[in-house]
């Protein structure tokens, strides 16, 4: 039995900061910072070359990152850049859907890379023209799984309120967590992989709205895996927790969970035209291809997004969907991502 859905994705926009970082320059900077100071650096430094990344976008000018930054400086940068990207992605998503901000009944905001209270949607609400009675649902802590989890939350809200339209905005500024004076393996890997970006979509349960069909999101959290991915909080801000076990974990654990998702959704595996994944890194993509017995290079769109943007955490898989649609993809795709918890999130989409 195929996927049944009453909700649709009316638009999908993306936005990135104006500043960019070539991976070759990042490798040179890392060499100057870590070589001779960090015991394992010679073993770690190939991550810059092997990451599959050519360029990333970063929130602040490169010089900003070369100085120690405290919580307040990082938060000030987050509020400035996150609200700017929020506005840009939202305006594009509304324009693409042919709607005004006042047409939105609920807003789901996903971000795990900074703290804002009032939250981001409140900071831009008056300027963009959201209604005073709009439902606000800020979501924190889902990391790389946040884009799909956010889509799942937006879909459930829209489905529970027939005729409603829900705005999803996902903003992650991973670069603001770079602590170049911290000589840890996780910080080196983060400095090689992470970039910044945002994505926004309008999800509708109105019968007369047409777009990409959305099914029900699925989640699975493995027990005793809290240490795999997340944040530590120190006096200077967030410090990344990033376990080297992620690729082998994905190779061993992801496929049975995704197959269970497919069964619960009552989808026949043969109906799925494309499996789509959050490109957490080149080794993660290789592990996923191995786990699902896909030919090397099958996840080509994921590699294209990784090459041009790096791992932006939550919005990255939405960049993958955007590129797939732009490339003319039609049919059923299952979007999947892994994030802190340690959690797998998936949602089926059908492009007609």
C-alpha cells in the first residue's frame, strides 16, 4: 500500500551567509594552529582533504574566528546572522508559495547552534507581518536531524488542523561554535566539516494547495548513545561532541531502523525512487551506501551539497531535496538524517 497523505510542501527555500571559506584555506589555517601543538594532528589533518568539501559559508568574516570569543560575542553574532537568514529564507518560501506572512497559522523554528529568548520567529514577527495569534513552536537540540524532525512536526500540526498552513524555518550557524584554541579531535573535525545555512518551507493541509506530498515523520532513538553527538557547554560557548564512531554506527544500525520506518509507513520498498540522506560527511555517506548496498557514488546529490556547503547540520537535507527537485526528480523519496540522541529521523515525500 502506498503512502497516504493530506499535507503538502508548498515551497522550499534556502539561504546562506555572505562569507565563504575555501576548504584549502581552512586546511592551511588548521595546520598553523594545530601542527606541533596537538599530538594526534598529523593523523587527523587528512580530514580536510578527504571531507568531500570544496567550500562552506560562514557567519562572520574569517578574521572574527581567529580571536577568542566568549558567550556574549558568539550570541550577538548568532542573533544578527540567524535573524537575517531567517528573514531571507522566510520571504523566499512565502513568495514561492504565493502567500503572505499573515496567511501562516503556525511557525516551527528549528535551531540548535545558538540561544535566543524571545526566539527567532518572535524577533522577526513584526517586520515580516505574522499574525498576533500565530502558533509558535521553537525546537532546540535536534542537531543534524532537526530539518527532518521539523518537517515532521510541521506536518503533524498541519494534519491536526485541516486547512492550516505551517511555516518551517531551520537555521544553523555551526561555525560560531568553532573554538580554535581547543586542541581536541572533535574541534578539528568540526572545523573541517561544518558550515552555516538556513532553509524554509510552507506546509499546508488545505485541499486546494498543490505541492510536494508529505507523509508522517518517523523517529528512532537508540539507548545508551548520548555520547555520540551533541554540545558541551563551557565558559566560551558550545563545544562540539562528535564521536569518531558515527560512520561505523551508521553502517551497522541505520538500515534496520529505516526498513522498520518503511514498514510502518506501509510503503513497498520498490515504490521508493530515491533514498535521500543528510550528508554528514563523506565517510558517513560511504557508510550509508555500504549499509544499504548502494553502488559507490549513488548519493550524488548529497555529495554535491556537501561539496558546496559542508555539513550545515539541520538544514542540509533540505538543500538535498531542493537540488533533487531542481534536477527534475519525480516520485517517492525517503529523507533520513541522524542527530543527537542518538536519533534517526525520516519522512517520505512525493514529487509529482
